[in-house]
């Protein structure tokens, strides 16, 4: 008799249930920690019940990264493990559980039954370089988000104490401006520093672009600033600390970007030939997609990214919505969105499609979603066939 073990994955504690091939529950809700001790408890509990572990197939949902350790331990011990996307199980949950209840016990049984009904799905970890690339690209994205947040805080403070500052430099966070803010973030600080020192500071960090005339202009603007005069010391201190954090994180971004480039260059692919896929986006797209052979057609990749059209159901009527479902992975979806913006600027065929949708009265984001689906279709075939994209290539396309 075959047995099916369903595991509901969580951050700290997993829950597993075992069922017969008839669907009847053998063991309900084995709660175990995500650790060696927890794994040993899982195996011991099942072995005490069955005596033999050779007829067990295992299934789990790919919940974040929390499934990776358990998957690795199970496969190392010879178990066949199916890993399902949560959206695969979600629809089955509705049919299985009429009351729409959701808890760890019910979910583990549903996952086991999904495996019993639909059978084993071969799952494997992506190669180590791809996993490393995903980790580093996500790390870089998080640092970039942190830098953006810090910049918003700096601008908020400057609007209080020095509202005219934004007109002094074309880029508030360029090298010269950051060094000025690091040394003289408020009008009072600028007034206090000598013209010579200010000119030297500007010249040094702008490679001679800014000089004494620039320093005199900045001093004049500072003297007539409409910024608040109270809490200047506190604001000055805060801006300096924020600028220090920005500089530190930007250095980290440079270091991480170098690591990402080295990893990406080890992986054979042709993503940079795809319209809109620039140097910073290609590693993200490749890492988030992983093994393209996990998708048997472009629509599966599109759904994975969450750029497929959403659906609304009312009674017996099912209607398609122009909005994307956003069910997939946000890092991939965002990278494809940015690539789409770039693509409509340099790929005439895609620009024509975009303009056509706009002329039909579609919103900018709806038209862009269509571009995203076209790009994912191109990417699918480029990765599948391991070749460059040829402009105006007559590839198969999804219906939009």
C-alpha cells in the first residue's frame, strides 16, 4: 500500500499528515520544528506507525524559502518529494474543503491528497549558481529599496531646513552634493564655512567642475533661505547620518553588483539580446525563473510571474479582466515591468503594439501588461532554445 505525506510549510514549525492511497488519514498533524531534531521526530513518528518508510511519497508547497532545508533532508534520505506552487493547491483546497477552512492540519491533509490524486511531480533544486544569483539579486533589490527610503527622508529634512537646495544641483544625491550635505547640510552650516574651504570641497568632489563662483552662489542661496531656523542642529546631525548610510549602502550595491555580474557570466543564456532586458535586469529575470524546463508553455511562465490577466466570476459567468493577477513572484514581475518600459522605447514592434492598445482606450498599465506578456513569451523561447533573440523574430505569441 502506498502512503502520501503532505507537509504544510511554515517559518518555524511544519505540520505533516499521512494518508492511505484510499484518501483515509493514517496520521493527523505531526507538528515538528524546522531543525534536525524536528526532522528526526517526523521520521520516528511515521516509522513507529508503519515500521517501513519505503512506500511513502511526500509533497509540500514552495512557501518562501522555508521549504528548502526540509526538501534537501528528505531527498538526501531517498524520498520522492513533489514541490507545488501554492496556487496549484489553492483551487484544489476549495473543492476538497467545502467550508473553506484553512489551518495547518487541514492544509497538510489537502496537500497529501493533492499528491494522491495528481501524482508525483519531479522537483529538483536549481543549480547552486542560480540559487546564489537569486539570493544576491534579491539582496541587491532590498539594499536599493533601503537607499530610496533614506533619500526620501533626506529630501523631507531639506524641505524643512533648506527648501532651495534642490535647485543647487541637478542630482541631489550626486557625489558632490552628497559630500556637501555630509559637511554642511543646513544653510547655517554653509554660512559658517569659509568660501575657500567650500570652494575646495566642491572642486575636489566634482573633479574641478565646480569652483569659487559656485561656492559664492551656494552661500548667497543659503543666506536667503526660507528654511526653518529652529531644530537646525538636530536636522543637521540627522542629515549627516542619513548621507553616511546612503554612501555605505551604495558601496554595498557596487560590491554586490560585481558579485552578481561574475555569477551571471558563468551561466549560459541569451537574455541580454531580448528587447528591454538590460544589464541589471537580466540576472534578476534568470534567477527568478530558474530552470525554464519547469514550464511547458509560455502561459505557465506568464502565470508564474503574475502578469496573466485576472479573472472575475459571478454566477456562471466568467470574465477576463485587463488587470494582471499579480499572483506570482514580485521580483520577477517588477523586473519584467521595467524591461517593458525600456522595450517600448527601443523595439518598434512592441511600441506599435503599445500605441495600438492606447488608441483603443486602454490604460497605460494595461498596455504595458500586454508588453510584459509578450516579453515573457520571447524570454520563454530564448531560454528554451538557448539562442539570441532576432529582431522581428516570428515567434509564437500568447493571445492578449
